[in-house]
C-alpha cells in the first residue's frame, strides 16, 4: 500500500519577497533545492509560522547562494515578505523513508540537518 510521507522539509525559511504580479510558485535557490532534495516543478506545501497561512504551489529554481526565497502570484496575497516558513514536500512510498530536514537561519543558510 502506498503512503504519503514527508520527503523534504525546510524549516524556519524566511520569505525574502512576495510578488503578486507573477504567474505563481515559490522560488528557492538551487543550492537549497539540492540540499533538500527538491526538483524544479515539484509540488510543495508552504506553511507560515507567523500567520498559520498554508498553501500548495510548485518550486522554481532560483540563483544559488543568494538565500532568496520568493513567494509569487496569488500566494503573495497569503504570505508576505519577512514571514518565517516551513516548506514541505511529500512522496508516495510503500516503505518508510528518512526525510531530509533542514533548519535555516534568518538569511536562509542551513544551520542544521541534511542528508
């Protein structure tokens, strides 16, 4: 039986900007995507630690090393610049997996966790 389980988690990420006039998605630096085992176009659940807003969107790759996490499109009406976030991706599996859990600092640098 397939179960949906946590695969990847970025905890305490900070939205560095939110832009309503954009087609949509969340942009995450490619280096963070690789560290968290996220693919471009992958569906993620984004939860605001500050406001409890939750939404689903897909990942766009941003420039590596920038620490910029951008909330785009309609999602920018729910999550604003400066909010702390938990970004999660899930997998369907028949066997347990060990998720990649990264804790980020206020500049979106990894301070704990990894593969």
